[in-house]
């Protein structure tokens, strides 16, 4: 989220279907970094901002102790760093000899502000939680990397969906902090048009639910969350793949009957409202020339959220000094917006980026 739900062929209820083993050479380690008196762009402050993270692999340090092999991977709206342990990502990239071989690289997978086990409204503050935006989220990530881990330059910053948008912000705000950038499933422009419209529909559905009570609800506003979950499913899915896997009316209805309750159960209305609205100030387009590291921007042609009809890729990439735009053709194998997490579709582009940035 805004990563696609699994298709009917790959999704199963917990404990009801086969689980593909994730081929990670070393198990993830997880911990928290607490930032004292974090000030948000809104002017609000939090006495303690907790950023949860996972790591894979081990740091390699130079003669003065600086970590040389760190890769930062950033998740999408509603996700967590743990989503990058999914087989379609981890089994392609992390094994020995893979592009993000965890026997060679040190992978950092943070939970963004408002997500996962990092500080979020549902921890207790509800709508009194600071109204964070993407710049706040990137600032917290930057402090995690530089102040906590002591990393001066990352080998790679990459992200999916919202994480891809954060990758653009990283490239502009801290251009010397990485050797390469790979934003996936995103656009480096203000969130407007249909993209803002469907997001605003989610906000409106939650706020219009009689059970909302300005965020001070006892029970979740279920009607608003149902509409939100419907919109999230549509935004994240791929038309050709779903047509192939749900060719009959009854298969569609069985899918929704199974998927919708599971999706709603994962949602908290306050958290979701904050997560969706955090993109309100995002707009890296005016400062694309500030990006200096090699960059490969990858979208998929069947992405509802970032449709190729907007024509942004070929137009904007010319303003990125060392940038390249790649559009993955749509097929009944691609996953719409969620293609960003299926590494088989773009692993060759990552290989080229890593090669081209080797001496950067």
C-alpha cells in the first residue's frame, strides 16, 4: 500500500496456503532509534520520535571506521521495511551473488514515521500526533543513517511508491549522501490530478464516517475504512493480470469477499489518514537539477497511480544530470503499481545502475 494487494493466484489467508521460503543468507536484525525533541515542518515537536528499522548483512568499515557498504531501501504508503523480505524482492536480490547480496552489503530497512513500529498516531496521540510530511520522513531517515549509523555516503538509496518519492527527496536534499538512486513506482511532481483525487476520497471517506469523531473514536470508523480499502485495492492492482486470474464474475466476488476484510483489519483510521495526507507538500520537480548521483527511475505502464499517459518520464528525466527513465511494458505478468516490488522486472536496470555508479 500504496503497494498492490496480492493477486488471487498469490494471496492466501495466514496458515491456509503454501509459503515460499525467503532466501536471506542472514536473518534480519531489528531495533529502534529514538530522536529527542524532533521538530516537524509544521512547527510541532515530539519529545521522542522512534524510528524502527531492520538490517540485513554486516557493515564493512574503512580504516577510520566509516561504513562503506550500506544500502537504504524505503517502503511505500502503509508498508514497513519488513515488506522487503517478501520472496519477489528478497529472493531475487539478497542471496549470495545477487545484486544486493547480504554477504557483501549492509541493507537498512526503516519504518517511516507513522508506519509499522515507528512512532505513529495510533500509539495514543491520535489526531494530536504531529502532522508529518515527506520532508519530515526523509529528515528522520537521514538522521538514522548519519547520526545513528555514522554513515557518510550510502552505496544506494532506493524505494518503492512513497519510498520512491522519498528517494527523489533524498537526491535533492542530500545530493552527496549516496552513490546511486533508484526511485520505483512514482513521479517527481506534485501530487495533483487523479492521484490527489483518489487520495482525497480516502480522507473524505474517513472524515465523513459518523464514527470518526474527529479521530477520537472508540471503534474504528468501519464505513470509511471500507471505502478506503476499496480504493486502495483498485489503485494497486493490474488490469491484465486481474483479468487473467479472475476471468469470471464469481472469481471476482470471491476475491473481494476474502481480500476486503483482511485489508480492513490491517487499517487504523488515524494512521491511514496521516499516511495518505503526508504527500500533500511533495514536489521535487522544481529542483531536479540538484540531483548529482546516477539515477534510474522505473515505472510500469499498467500503474493506475503513475499512468504513462501523463508523459512525465521522458520530459523530466532530461533535467536529471545522470538520470535515466525506464517504463516497464504492461502485460498479464506485471503487477500494476505493485510491479515496483517484483524485482524480476527491473533487476537488470539495477545491475546497470550499480555498475555505472561503481566509481562514483
